[in-house]
C-alpha cells in the first residue's frame, strides 16, 4: 500500500506544490484546507480534499479518519505580514490555536513526524548575513511571532510526547511547477515576482518599488528567492532524519537579488518592460535577507535544482501566461 500523508493548507502556494511532489512519488495525500485563501482548483488531481479548518475538531476528525499518516505537513495559516501588523491578536490566536489543535491530533493519532512551514520573518535583526540556524529569533511581525510560538510548541511536543518535527524557515518562495501543473495565485497578491509579471503583462498598474534608499548597492531591498519546487524537495528530504530526531533548517539559495535585479530579470525573461515607480519604504522590510542553507546541504545533501532567478521567473511567467486569471 502506498504511503499516506496529510497536508494542511494543500490548496495554497507552497502546499499545493508539495502535494504534487508527494503524488508524483506515488504517495496518497489528504489535503485539509478551509479554502479561505487557497483554491479548490489548486489541489492537485489525485489528492483527497477535506474542506475545513485545522482549528475545527470536526474537520480534523474527518481528516485523521483518512489516516494513519506517515507524516503531517502543516501549511495552513494566515500568512500576510502586513495584515498581521494591523491585526496582531487575530493572527497569533488563529495560527497558534490551529497549530496546537493539529499537534494535539497528531499526538492522539500517534503520528510520528510533523513538518512545519516556518519563515524568515523569525529573523528581523540578523547579526550577520547570510542567516544561519544559530541566529537569534526576533520575529519581525505578529505573523513571525506566531511561527516562533509554534516552533517552541513543537520543541515541547518532541520532548514530552516524542513527536519529531522539522521547522523549515522559507525565505522568498517563488516560481511555479516546472511542468506547469501549479502556480502562485494569492488574493490579494502582495509578492514581488507575481506583481512584476502582471505589470509586465499590463494586467496591473505599474509596480511600486518600496524604497530605493536602503543601504544596498542599488538602494532597493535584497531577498533570497527560492523556487517552490525546491522547497517541496526539502520537505521530502527531512522525512528521513525525522525518524530519529527533530530538525530546523533555513531554506534559501544563499544568493540575494535586489528589487531592481528582479525587475531586470523579468524584463529579460518576458521580453517586455516592467512599468514601475519608486514609492516609500514598506514598514517592517529589512534591507537584506539571505539564508545560509549550508546546514541542510551538509546534513541531508539537499540542493536547489533551480537556483537561478531567471529560471524561477521563467516558470512563474509560463504558468501565468497559461493561467492569466490564476485558479479562477
Ligand atoms: N516589493 C516592492 N513592491 C511590491 C512588493 C514587494 O518593492 O509591490 C519588495 C519588498 O519591499 C521586498 C521584496 O520586494 O523588498 C520582496 O517582497 P515580498 O512581499 O515578495 O516578500 P517579503 O520579502 O516581504 O517576504
């Protein structure tokens, strides 16, 4: 019988790409998603969708009735940094309550391994760049705080109940399935690469570059963009060590690109110009965030297959060209 996995938030951007990777490896997948931000059409064919929230005991019960699960992947959460700065209590309450309910269910159903979707937003005041796993956790927003709290909750769930967990801190997830079966479709869209591509396609007003007076070579913020398919393989790679121990890894390519570099790469890939203007800084944006992914490379042999920014943008562009209205 094939191995069975539960993916919460499997209708979302990173979650749906992990579901694809699991299905392509021959696994059976149950997705638990309330479709509040994810899309039913993003749940890959072959996965079973349980429609409901991780915080709803009835929905959790329906999802776990499909087990037993080899492992659980937890993506379902509120994810907008800016929104969390306006609604801190709602963000922390929802993400911690949902995660805690899921962890309780994992313990009750004797799930041995859990993978948490965590974030670079844990590191708002990095002492050095690139950022490694020994960096102090100083969340940059209530969103980041909610993930820090879940990481601590998982520490105790391991220590007391033996639930092994992997905390994967993504830097800037981007791109789309190289075979074109999934892509990025946030509503509202706040992420740089999809906004740049829609501006190039004339589907949105000109991009506003959030500040060009940062202490970086061209004055715009530098981020570490990682291909969503490479994030998916990292989730598969941690399953083996989770048989014996909990792990936490920072996930990026180790290379940073400025907003201006992203615009230039998008112009090269699309052959179109990206209309843009310079606006004020966005609150809470650090100048530079780059991951040191040496630990997962060294310990598990994981490598990004698509580290080049042009490839990441080309895959995102190809999906968007075929799906100009996203999953609608
Ligand atoms: N950015 C921008 N204009 C936009 C959206 C984003 O200049 O309309 C910049 C943002 O300031 C950051 C980078 O692009 O430096 C990546 O932002 P995104 O929201 O994609 O990811 P984040 O780094 O906030 O997780």
